[in-house]
C-alpha cells in the first residue's frame, strides 16, 4: 500500500470511530415544553472555536488554529480548521555546524472527535501544512501531511462553551515532517455551540 492509500484508509476507519469537538450540552427547554428526565434534548449543531498548541524539544513550535465544526450526534462531531505555526528548529549541517531554523507554516485539515464520557474525548485529525524554513544557508519550502490521534479532558465553562485540553501524536510520520516520530503535541481549545 502506498502512503495515499494508507492515509485514505486511516481517515475512513477513524471517521467511523471518532467525531466531536466538544461535549454536547442540551439547550434549555422552551417555556411551553414539559421539563422531565425523558424529554428529548436539543443541541446546538454548529461549533466555532480556536486552538492554541505547543510542542517542545529540538523542534519547538507554537500553533494557532481556528475551527468550524458540526455536531453529528450527542457524542460525535467533525469539522475543519485553518492553522498557523511558528517554530524554531536546531539542526546540524553537513559540516557539523549547529544552526537554528525558523519555520512559518500555514495549512488546514479536518478533524473528528468522540466523547465517550462527559469529561473525556478521543480525537483524530488529518492536517496538511506548508513549511517555509529560513536558515543561515537559505530558504526551503516543503509540504507535510499529518495524521494525529489523541485524547484529552473537556470542561464545561457555560451552557454552550467548552474548554478542551489534550495531547495528540502524529501516526503518519511523513518523511518531510520536522518532528520526531510520535512526538507529543499539547493543545488547549475553547469551543462554543452556535
């Protein structure tokens, strides 16, 4: 199997298993509806949020993402995101000189999140990034694909606003990726139902 087939199969399998960006919360029942434990609950279907992330090590990175999602069910959601990354990378040249490279990266992706419990989530995300690296030896551009799997904690801040904090790893490990294999990515996001 080539990389594209593996990527497609992974996304297809993950889509069946994962989904949601925030733990759903029932909207308040209308005044004329009877409030009971068996009354059906409505959920705000559209989600809007932002993510701040960081990775540490020889390759240090700060990430900012904006996301738009759709709640598929009480526990599953999916959506898209746009991401900006700024990073600093310590590299050793062929002459054994250590240089620091600065990357500015733009990209986007699609995510799925599943909340098996109120305060816990599992997620998958495909992401494409275009890295533009500047070093003392010149500029380099490269395209990198990521396939993240992760887990984290969800905290309800208000009726339709949630805080997510978690960790994810890249299981695709693209040969052009600036990261070590399975390096953890830490993220905090705030998501609101619309």
